[in-house]
C-alpha cells in the first residue's frame, strides 16, 4: 500500500525546495519538447528568491510524501501557475490532487473560470482535467497554450 501524499499550503521556508523541484522538473520533463536555450531561460526564472517573490502574490500548495517535496502548484487571481511534479513521482495522481486544491480554492473564492498557460509538455495533462485550448502562443522558440476550465461545469 502506498502511503498518502500530504497537500498543504506552502510557506516561505519551502522556497528552496520548491525551487529545486521546479528546476529539476523543467530540465527532465520539458527537455523533450523544448530546446536547451528555452530550458535554461525557464530554469533561470525559478531561483529560490524568485519563488519567494512569487509567493508574495500567489497562493502556493505543495505535495509531500514522507516529508519529501513531490510537487507544487499555485494560483494568482484566476490563473493557475507553476504546476510541477517531480519526474520521479509523475503518474501517481499528485498533479491531479494539487489541481483539485487549486480549483477548490478558486471556486471557494468565487472564481468561475480558471486559466493556465500550459507548456507543450503539460497540455495533455490539463486536457484530461477538463481544460480546453483557447489559443496557442509563441515566445521565440517556446510554444505554450492558453487553456481554460469553467468551474461551474464541474
């Protein structure tokens, strides 16, 4: 039997481990869909100091198993942000649990429509959760997708 994962709100003390998880995940999981230049740029956006800055304006959750960080997700207004699950823990439902926490928070705060700017890598994950494509976006070499989900339809 697999022990349950704990989903909890992150604190500033978690910034270092969130940074390490996000940077590791980008380097492993996104490397098949994006060039090394894009990966390096993205990794540079998620230093511990940058995470602390993001935490000042976002609500951030983490998923832990035996006190080890396995994933993170956040929301800023009506936009889901920084959803990452360690490559070693992917496929165990952690991303879905984090998204459930994010969506429940949004719904509890009166948000009816949530958005996410998805990487090419995560697009099918969000589609399985009921998000639909609004438009493709291109930033130099990096292609992303604006996706939305109507929480009233859940």
